C-alpha cells in the first residue's frame, strides 16, 4: 500500500489516491500560513502522488479555496479529484465566525445556509474562488447544524447537480458518525455517494464502526477518513501539546502509552500505524490528512508508505487497543 496508489471512490467512477490532502491548514487553521508556504505544500503533495484534495468555503473564509485553485491551476484537470463543501456562505458580516482561523480576511464571515438557493450560490462562489470549471465531490458540511435543511434542500440541490453531470459525487462532511448514518437513511434515493468522516475512525476512536461504516459498506458508499492523527495526540501526548488537551485523561494516556509500546516492539512509528489503520476497512477508500508545510506532507506520505510487519495488528488487538471486529490492513 502506497500513498499514491489510485483506487475507486466507491461507485462514483472517480479514482483517488490512498492519501488525500485536507486544506484547512493552508487557510490558516490555528496559525497563519503564507501564500508561498501554502503553494509549496500543495506542490509537494502533487509531486509525491497525492491526487485527492479537500477544501471548504469556511476554511479561512475563502482563503483555502483561493489558494487551492491557484496551486492546481496548472495541473491536468482530469488527473485529480477536488472536493469542497456547502452549508456556509462567506459574506460581509457573516455571523457564524469561528476563532480557530488565524488572520482571516477582514469584514467577512460564514453564514449557515442549507437552502436550495444557498447551495447554488455556494457552488458558484466556490468555483469563482477556485478559478476552476468544476468540483468533483461536494460535501454537505456539518449537516447536524440544520439537519432538516441539509437532508432536504441541500441534498436535493446536490443530487440535481449530480444528475446533470455537473459533479461526480454527493458527499457529507461530518464529525459525528451517527449524524452521517441518519443522513444516509433519510436522504432521498439514491442517496449520497461518499462520506468524509473526521475523527471517528482511527486508532483512538472507532465509533464509526458501530453503525456508519457497516452501512457504507452495505450501500457502496465510499468513506474518506480524516482526523486520523487525533490532532497530534498520538505523536505528542504531553498536556498542552498542539492536540488541545490541557490535561490528557489518564485512561487515554495509558492507551496511547500502550500503543506506543507495541509500535516500538515492531519498529512502526505511531503515526504510520495511525494513517494506515482506517484503510483496512473495505468502505474506506482514502485517508485525508492536513498539512501546513511541505515537510508535513512528506512526513504523511512516508508514514503511509512505511512497511508494517506481519503480526503487528494482531499484537495491537491482543493488547486490547482495538476491537476484534475492526478490520485491519493486509
């Protein structure tokens, strides 16, 4: 398994690299990123074989989409899959501001809008910021913010785009697996093609396995697993490190320490195990990781390409660190 292996994105007809690049960081997630550094990050991802890129209007209030489009403008359009999101419009005085964005553009902010017309406007404005003629995958972003509007009008707008061939796939971008499972069950047929699941199927949280992933496998819905590093918790579990825990709960710290011991026994970096684990599930097509520098992209590629010895996953399960039901990579 390599980061640049291309695989089908479920039933969509699209093909994606096993490693995708999430582009919140180049929009200024938590700390500023210069235009030059953002461009170098995307260029390095391309050079290393990444062909799946995921952005959103809310990432830096349009900044991520603008930088993504500029970096991809010279690339062959049919050689990569580009995802963005709907559900928030970026406009003057938008009230749904988020403190996680460093130095966002002045005077604008997001406003939640899952209406049919809002989705049409969102896509039009995303294409303008991207400077591209199409988006391959559109996620309904955070549908739990207005579930009725998201599963109703927003989904209907995206389904119409799909039926007309304007986009290749309808998807969800979610942080909560039960929300995605409910959406798949309630959306009008044929339903979404994909789910971008953040933080709910990784070495520390397998809650996506309870209902969502089996449902996706049953329906042929492709999953893109994000948040696999748990904001760096596996790399540096110290309190106050960038993962955001002021005090890491004792039970969680013990699990991380036990996992790091198994990794050391087999010579597997913890982040290599983290980026590989989700790909053992048949519904998971790709793992999407964030990066704010060329070095971080190169590190994630190296982690996914790192060989994992036979017996490693069995040892992880034997230590009680994964449920027996969790599929693991071959």
